[in-house]
C-alpha cells in the first residue's frame, strides 16, 4: 500500500505542531508534513495526499472572535487557486475515508466547523466550547475514561488514561437534544473521571472546565473524526509524566496509543 502520510496544520498562534508531528512519526506514519494553513489555502499542500489531518493545539489565528472562530471562517471560505473552496476539499477528504484528529484548539475548530457533533445532513455548528468554570487557564493532568461503545477509531482497546490539559475555553456545552443525541450514539469517546470513584465527574478539578456530561473528547458517527481537549502529544514517553520517578509506568506514554490506533485503522 502507499506510504501512510499525516498532515499537521500549523499557523499563527499554533504551538503544538512539532510535538504532534513527532507523535505521528513515533506511531508509524511514514511521512509527516507540517504545513501552515495559508500554504494549504493557496493549494501548495493538498489534503488528499494524506490519510490523517491533525489540527494541533495553540491559538490559531490568535483565537480572534473566540477560540478557533477566525480559523473556522478561513476553512469555510478560503478559495484555492482553481476556485474551489478549501472547505470542499476538506469534505472530499472526509468522504474518501480520511481521519481527522483535533487536539485542544483543533477540537474547538472541529466544533466551530460543525464536523462534530454532526446531526442531520449538513455540517453546521451545533455545540461550542466556552470559558472554563474556573474563569482561568487550566494547566493540569486529568484522568480520562474511554467509552467502550464509542465508534471512535482512535480510542479502540483503551480503558483509562491520564493526559494533561492546557486551555482557557474547554467547557463543552450543547442544547439538551444535542447532548441526548451524543449519548444515544455513544459519540462521547472520552470522559473526565474522578480518580477515586472512576466515574464521570463534574467536580473540579477532576473535570477542569465544567464540560456538560463530563465530555472530554467527541467523535462523529463514523468514528474517523475525533476531537479532544487533553493533549495526547504531550505524553509519548514515561518521562513526560509528572510522577515518572515515583511510580512504575509503561515506557510508552498513553497519548501515543491514540496515534497508534490511527495507524492500525489505516493499515487495515
């Protein structure tokens, strides 16, 4: 088969593109490209030459108008040299079975674009990520539970993991009917867990932002589009964990498993 290729989208304000690219390389992608969004919008880098698009963390386009809002406008309305919208190229990528992983700011972007959650026949924003209940930037490690019924290809075979969060606007909110759809279709792939009870929690700081339903990560019904607020690219090796000198940990960090699952899915 063709070499597996991943595209990591960078831009003004993005700050996790190199770590995300390294995670893709460690997971088994044979080619990993880091490309600024304006090169993609100019048609110099084509989405269809890749099997995975990673939307990394940071503050793309300065989070002007709100987290990922300006970036969403660019993705929706930028025109490629031949006149086609960049948005149409992204939809074609999805239609051909491509994977998208949005991390933190990338998750915010996927939600603003309406990629997740998607209900009905069109992609339109039906939820949002707003300011943390603590009214401050949260930089801490959290315990996450995996929904075993979720179709998410990135979380297959996983049960529980620890990852860091770094965000000021991470509270997932949606109307009750959207939340009911998410629950009915098992689209919430990751939950914030209370470390003592091992149950989804709204209690701070275990749920660092107050997300409704304790939702930490969300996928579409195909399981191929996945966004999460925690940073898997920041836990690729045991020495990345804050307690690596005090407890026995696997050599590979739990974050790498999400990227490996993407490789395994594509190689099938």
